[in-house]
C-alpha cells in the first residue's frame, strides 16, 4: 500500500470538513487558533513515518495526554488505579459533575476529566511530577528533545478551569485524591498543554501498536496492559461519541479539544490527525472524517 499517496488523497477528500465545528473557546488561548488547518501522520510499527497537510504544525494535545499518563501509571504502579477509576463509557459530557456525584466520587473512566485528574494525582504520587513524567515519555518516544508544554495555553486553561477545580474538590471530598487539589490541577493542566505535531503524536503512540514496546526497543507495557489501554480507548476515548467513533472509524482512539485525535491499528501503525474545529462532543470534525476515510480505504480496523 502506498501510504503517502493515500494521505495526500485524504487531505483533499476532507477539505469540505476543514473549518467545520467550533474551536474550544472556553480556553481563550485555544479560541485564537485558526480552524482552517488539517494534518495527518502515520507511524508504522517498524518506525516509518508518512505525513500530509499541516502535519508539522504544533498544537495543544489536551486530553490525548491522558493516554500517556495512564500508560505511565500502569507501568509504574500496576492495576491499583482501577480501584479508583472505572472502565465504562460515560455517555455524558467529559466534564460532568452530576455523574461523578451520582457515582460517589469514582469516575466512570480514565479519559473523562474526573478520571484523568485521578490518574494525574496517582502519577504525581509515584513520580513527583506528573506533567514532567508525561513530557519525558513523549520526548523519548518521539526523539524530540525540545517537546514542551505551551505555558500560554497552560496559564489560559488554569485561569479558566473552574469546572475541573470543582471536579477535583469533589474527588478530594470523597477521599479519591492523594495530593492537594492545587498541585493536582497544575499537573493536569500542564500535561494537557503539551504542544506536539501530528508526526510527534503518531510516533509517541506507536508503542500501542507494538504490544507495548517503545521506540528504544524496551518494553513500556506488557501486551496485556497494551490491549487494555486500547480497549478503553475504543470504548471511552472520544467521550460521549465513542459509539459513533467506533461505528465510523473502527479503531481505538483518543481525542483532545485542541483538535487532535490519535488512533491505533494494533500490530500495524498509529495515526494522528489534527483540525481544530470540534463537533458537539469535543472531537475534531475533519479528524473523524479523515480517520473514517483512512479505515474505509485501507480496511484496517479492529472489526
């Protein structure tokens, strides 16, 4: 298969969708991003990289960082995190307070905001700096030693994180945080503010297509842990549109409100797409369309 030609074709095919939706205007720094951009990259299990469109433009990865935080917690700490976070689809918005209260402070899954805050809290406990632990993992996997959080985005998000602060305080009131709320929120926001390109993200996610083996040939996760992260990505990675994403794309995936999405074809490759315009559930409109096109044309799906 000529992956490069396919990606070039996809850039043209999704142009009607580029600019559709809305940028994440509740984070002022993200509200200023031009929505008329689209990039796509594929990193194969063997390390080949193919890119098209705006694949070398940096963007805020936001909730995609939750995948890497969860991987690190499982690597450092085993299955203990599952006593504090469930693994079920939410069926509700990613920042729902009502669901967290009705379930007594145990988040529905690690990819909604409340669950990711608990994962960041645990990573902070085991590493001393959750955001730096995620950053360092991404630097190793991408080979990009300059990869860093965008402090303008972090500051903008922290100044407007009232809903996340509410979630964190409720978690603490239920005894489901180990560290002070302010420290956990700062770690979580800095983790989400990491700036990457499509090419970076595809490379960073490649270990999930390689049974947990990282870029340096060392094992980050066991095959069983890798399978389980991919499973949770499939069922929970695109918020309350996970069913629609599975129907259209047919791959484990994780989105972020910066407009990025990563998807995993087990034993083959990782795919990253980016376009800032978001649909109702916070997923990139053009990004989902591109992944739909990719899996339809390649036949690469878990189904």
